[in-house]
C-alpha cells in the first residue's frame, strides 16, 4: 500500500508525459498532496478549479437520474491533457487524483491504466 507522497511520485515517474499530480478532496477543494507543476502551473489553483468540474458533473448526473459512477474525466487542451480520477477504494470517498500530462509525450490509454493501478495501491 502506498501513501499519498509515494503515489504522487509514482504518477510522475511511471506515467509517460506526466508533469504534475495532486490528490484532492472535492468536498473542500483542498489539495491533500501535490507534486510537480512549478512556477508556471499552480497545482493548488488547479485543484480548487477541478473540484468545481467534479461537483458540476456529479450534480448533472444526479439531475439526469444517472446511476453510474465516474471513472475519470478527461480535459484536452492544445498541449496538455488533464486527467481526473475519482477514488473508489476504502477511504477514498470525496477524493480524486489529478494528473497533468504533456500531450506530445503522453499515451492516454496507458496513463489511465497506470492511474487506475496507482489508485488501487493508494492507502488513505
């Protein structure tokens, strides 16, 4: 079982093109852990903003009467992919992993597969 810091390090080291990762509580909008990003990409701001994305999608699904669960949300930009993976495991309710990928180096299918594996090993 991996803790938050180990899981975020694994995101950046094992997923091709990963440039930033965060574990976020979407009930509060706070990042519980961040890694990467840098001065040009504030992960705290990204965590709060993507909390709104998750809440909006969950609210829309409720209004539509959808009884599905979100696996992940993908946002594609000109040069980046942003992947949001809602945690399902024990203790993961209300949390998501947020991953930023360099679009020129990333393989989305592999990134999703790796993120799912990292989620399974994450101990909250």
